[in-house]
C-alpha cells in the first residue's frame, strides 16, 4: 500500500480524520492507481474495485446474487482514478468516529 496513505490512516486514527487528496488504491487488492491511466472499475457497496479486480467481483456478485451491491460503474473510457475521485465528490477524507462501548456482540 501507498506509504503516504498508511501515514494518513495513522493520522486519522490519532486525530479523527485525514485528507488523502488524490491518492487512489483498490479497496480489494490494494494496488495503487494514483498515477495510473487504467480505465474501468466499479463501486461495490462502499469499496472502490479496480479494473483488474472488476471481472472477478462481477462474477462473484452474480454467483452469490449480490449484483444489487454494485453502486456505480466507471463510465466508458474513464480511468479508475477519475472514477473514484468523481464518486468521492471532493470529499477525500478518512474519518474515524468514536467507538461505542457497546459492541454488536453484546446482548441486552
């Protein structure tokens, strides 16, 4: 993973947020696309899936009936970086909120 992105994740953990600017990595394989002109990709739930991982993700989504979780697909000719930056809509921040003392595993 990108060293600067690692540093920014640590900053977000310490300060609650960090602006990652135009750093773009695949949320599935961690491959960096910040300086890439590769085209394609999709948004699966909230994860940006790169052009390399897209075929497998599409196959798996169909196999498991999860096509509804595909939220967006890159436009024809759109680079993965441009797609992700468009989806972010100018919000390039990692935000980490307070952790609840009650976990999903606790029962009332």
